[in-house]
C-alpha cells in the first residue's frame, strides 16, 4: 500500500513542529533558564518570538568574557560555521586568539555582522553591557529585537553561557521566519556557542592553540 503523499508531508510537519522545532529553539537550556528574566528582556517586551539556548563552559566568566567581547565582523568573528560566512562573502574571520586591541566595547558601539551595504554599516548596536556578565545587542530589522549573551557562574571553574533572542515578526514574515530564519539561525547560533566554549576551555586549560594576541 502506497502511503499518500499528503500523509507523509503531514507526518514530517508534525515531527518538525512537535519535536525538532522545540529542541532547536531551546537547545541546551533548562526550564529554569527559559523561564528566568535575563538582561535585555525589558528592551523588547513585546517580542512574540523568544529562544533560549545554553551550554556549560568549563571556565570562569573572566576567562570567557574576552572571547565574548571581541565578537564582530571587523574583529574576531563569531566562532561559528565559517563555511557559511565564506559562502555569504560577509568578510567574517575565523579567529583563534584573544586580541587585546578588541577588548573594549561600550553601549552604542556597533557589533558588525557584515560589510557595509550601500554605504550603510551592517550590525547590531550594543544596548547594554556588564563586564564578565552580559552583552545585549539590538537587531533593527528582520527581525527587530535583541540578542543577549549572558554568563552565569556555577562555581569557580564552571559557567553557564545563556543566549536569548527576542524578536517581533510581522505577520507576513512568519513563513520566512519558520522555514528559513529559524533553522539557519539555530545552526549558526549553536555553532557560535560551541565555538566559544571550545576556545574558552582550551585557553583556560593552559597554553596551546588558543592564545592571547597583542
């Protein structure tokens, strides 16, 4: 008996909506982390799309912060899947060192995400920053909202990195968000989280591939 195509499509859609999508949007986070208030939540109170992803890093916040604060297209990149960034010709580097010249970041600075387009700088303005604790940046379009990178110490040698996205999608943008943006952004953001974890743990463990430059 040949299963009707509509049944297969419906089954795949149900698996995606009920299993894959929830896992993708809350990757690595605990219910307590998803329910907790984080820096930046108040900057996008009307967000209708919220994701919380997290990982435990075997390093204290002070050892993770230098990697976090130097992110950006014109700085250390985003430690994620560099093949995608090369394909998009975004000019984002794949940096494996902490650079002393990139350790300054202030409210109002632009965390660049791409080359200038049409003479317009592309990136996220820094909305708030607490050294060794959190960085919150604003996205001005597609989607409009915030991205928060939060460090919460577990003990003296372990830290939770929590990344929360808050966005407000227009009704006409929802199909694009669900079918394109969410999977691609989840792929890149979990890559960022893994890449940052790898670098911070390696440098915290001692001299090796990841070092301080400058």
